[in-house]
C-alpha cells in the first residue's frame, strides 16, 4: 500500500438498507482496528439501524497518509460520509478510542453531518503513551519477519513471546493480509509508531463547541476517561451525558456488548 495525495477511505454497510432502517450510524474504530470490529454491534442494532463500518486512514483497506493528523482524518472521513452515507442529511457517529477522537474532531469541524455523537472510552485530552501498551504492540508487529511467514499461524507463533495473550494476538492478526508478494501488514505501522505521541494527544480545535446530543461511555475498569476530563468534555460538548459500564475495561463494545448495545439503543433510537 502506498501514500496517495488524496487518501481514500474504505467502508462497508451493515444492517438493513431498506425501509426497516430508520437510523444511520457510522462506526469509527480505534488503533489497530478496522470497521468490521463493530459488525456484531451493527447486527444487534438491526433492523432499525443501517450501519456504516469505516476503516479509518492508515488502517484496514483505507489508504495511508504521510503523517498522523486528527483534523485530516476527520476531514477525509467527513468527505467520505458526505459523498454517500450522509448525503441526505446528518447521521449518528460512534467512535471508540482513537476513533472517538476522530469522531469528536469531525463533530466539531463538520457539525452539519452529525445528528448524535457517541464517544467510547476516550477523552479530549492527552493520554499517557504507556496506556494500552501501544508502543510495545507496534514494535512487536514490526519485529515479525514477514518474508519468513508462509502461514498466518507462523506469524501467531512469532508473536507469542512478546504478546502472550491469545485474544490480543488474534485481534492484531486481523491486520495481516496476504497479497501477491506474501504477507504484509495493512496498517501504516512505521508512521503510527513514529506518531504515537500525536495519536495519544488531542488536537487544539478553533471551531465552536458541538451543540448536539453526545453520549460519553466509559468502562469502570478503564482509566482512559477520568473525572478531571469532564469539564473539558463539557466545554466542547455542552450536551454530553456520561455513562459508566460496569465490568468493562477499555474495549466496552467487545467486553460488554449487550450493555453497550442497550446504551446505544436508548440514546440513538
């Protein structure tokens, strides 16, 4: 995959596309993720909701960018939505972690596209780069000699030492694809590692606050959304409601899918 002057964004529809669907929701994933990470949630929201599962730039099937910039990612995503899924009017946006920051920036820069916003386990502040062990995970993926990998199981074996958790390895290995020249990573690993501090930060926004309804979801076992961030969140999103999901860490939608889906239904429908 190569950098392009006008990066393209890939997405796929999920849920109903006919008259049964009365709401449209776009899902934005976190670091190392891809749109289909929300496929189960999208299915659970059917038939009332038609969902769009977006691969954010530098992830999945979307193109790479030269550097990491939340405003650029938000603008590229907004352009993609405006061209089709949101062409007939504002939609709902759900973003988790890195995707939550993209969603917040998108709502602030393109408020006409957003009816309701859901931000999942992230705050509009700078997070500790050590949170989530992201540097270690990026280094671990980059350390795999893909020229020596003939089967996905071999990549899994190579990662067992640095990443002993089978579930984490399985999630990360979704990013490994087989092409004409063998296996390669779909995410822009080198750039993401170099720009990790930017990823963990939140950009300065000169746009006015977003006046629409906002649901802010956090896991009670996660420390990504701390109480001291609440005033900052309210200054950017005055109509925000904070909900804490019991028994969940950072990955609320996968750790507590039923509670997460119920929260979305109550807020969006």
